[in-house]
C-alpha cells in the first residue's frame, strides 16, 4: 500500500500508474477530485488493484486532517508501506526583497509543512511495515530568485536527512529523489522560454527508480537519487 501525494500531477500520475501496474494498492492523494477520480477509473479499468482516493487541499489542511487521514488508512486498508511526496507548487520566483508574504506561506504550506504533518501522522503505520519507505521529491534550484520554492525544497531535503538518521537501522528507509530537468508542468512554468522543453525526459523515464525506492530490494537510507 503506497500513498502518493500530488497524484494527478506529472510525476504523481506516472508513479501512481506504474505502482498499480506492479501490484500496489495506491492511495491517490490530490486536491482536484475530478482529476483524481479520472485517474482512479483509469487504473481500475486497466485491471490493476483498486486504488483509494483521498482528496485534500494541502494549502488549508490542518494537523488534525492528517491524523484523520492516517486513521482512515489504518481502518480501511490496514497498512501503509510507503509514501512518495510529489505534491509541490512553484509560487512566484522573484527577488527576495520583493517577495510576497502570502505566497511565501502558501509555498511552504504545500512543499514543506504538508509533507512534515503527513509523514509524522503516518510514522506509526509505516513502522509496522516490514519494509517501509518514504521518498521526498527535492530540487536543486539553488541560484538566485527562486524565493520560497528554493527554501522549501532545501528544508525538505534537510528534514529527510534528519529522519533518515533517526531511523537508521530500522525497517523504515527515507530517501530523496531529485528529478533534474524533466518535462512537467512545474518545470515549464519555471522555464517557460527554454528551447529544449519538448526534448526533456518525462516522468515515465524515471519510473524504474521510484519502483526501486519502494521495493523490498531497497537498502539505501538517507540518499539522494536522480538521473545523474
């Protein structure tokens, strides 16, 4: 049983379909009910294990919402073996002195606070899995002008490292994935005028890595995976 956030986005959709094709029961977590229901139907019609839907808007979700999610997963599915954190928003990259406080809070709420609250709520369930795994999607935009997006993604990487050290030697492994330049909606919004957007790798090109990151064969903990 694998939970995927941002399940209707570029990476989330590709990962959810691939996990289901390999026999996983996927918990599709996304804010757009229409899109997530469409993905549900697509997976079910393909004959894969029936997924679960959990619509939630990370921008307004509270700690209690995540605790209820974990409780519902336990009562309805009885287990949780992994989380892949794909949900993210770009915000409005700008000069720091001109950044907007509301956007700053919004980006951190989705990119950093939501993964923190969701992971913390689900740790007891993940701890019961024989081979639990958490994967955080990070990014290496470390230059100027990336504002809240850069800070939130760097914070996410640090949080992943902290968890990996605390759970080292346990049945739970925590790793990061840095996709590099990949043809997703977020990347195109970040680089709308780039000449090579149509020639970039797609999320599907990275699927084997994600399958490994939630497999019983995974041995790494505290590592950053990526195309390089």
